[in-house]
């Protein structure tokens, strides 16, 4: 299980990091909880934690014993300190992102061809991103055109899952990525656009973005 974007997310009051054998979290600067760069692996047994600790530290056990080949996957002290400071404010950050998300939803709810996901019952979300789906036939403009339009107004959205990794040279000839095999992924790559969301975002900025999205072909 890899809930990379799911810091602070719960299902029926329980952290989703409790599911599965391992959970991986990214603490990249774009995430709702950040250590500037880096991440964490959540394990549930002492044996697995021991294995991960060895792997992330070159395979060392103590100063002079190497148990197996490893990597340099440690979080440095400066980043760890930054992360500890972030923990003091993370609940407020999530609530602020929730307020922004709710306003986006209110302003974009009735635009043909623009859709988004609402909250899921029983899930506490972290509102890390605000992705919309742009249906060209209904909206009158494709996702890339909307992306460029917003950029002309100094609004920097992001085309997530684009381009698909299967489009690149090392993978495009694999049987598993032939046309029709990745229908859902291809559709997402063509339609997903993540709108700006950050804790100091002004309400006027949200209204401006939504007004531009409402004015199709203008």
C-alpha cells in the first residue's frame, strides 16, 4: 500500500497508514506536510523496521558490520527539525486547505464539463490538492488549453499524471501499454488539472481563478 499523499487521512477514525504491510509517505515540498524533501515508511513489525533501518543506512548494522547491500535513504537532521516544527501547525494547515477546497467546490459546482471529487463518507481528508477533471466536449476547451489560459494570467496550475510514463521511450513498446490497455490512466492524464491551493491563499485569488474557468473561450 502506498498512500503517498495521505498524511493525516483517516477512515472511520483510523489512520489509513494502519492498513497493509507497509505505507510510504512523501514529505516533498508540495505535500500538505513537508520536510522540504524526503519521506517515511510506516511498518508494523520490529523485524520489518529492522530491515528498513538497515537498507536506508547502507546496510550497516553498528559501525563495522554490513548485513546486506543498502542505500543512503536517511532523513537529515535539518529536514527532520523542519518536520518537527511543521507538526505544530499541520492541523491548522489542513483546516485552512479544507476551507479553500469548500470555496472552490461552491464556485465550480455548476460549470458543465468541470468536475471534482467530493468528500468520501467516513474519510477525514487532508485537502492536499484540488484536482478538477476537464471534459473537452462538455466544457468547450480541453485541459491543456485551460492550463495555458490560466498561465497567461499568472495562475500556475499543474497537469498531474501527465504525460503518462508509458508514453516515454523505455516503456511505449511494452505489450501492457498498448492502446486501450490504459484507458482510465490515459483519460486521467488528459483531464486532470490541479488548481493552486496553499494556506496563505486569498479568497480573492480563488474567485479570480474560478471566474476565469467559468468564462470559457474568453
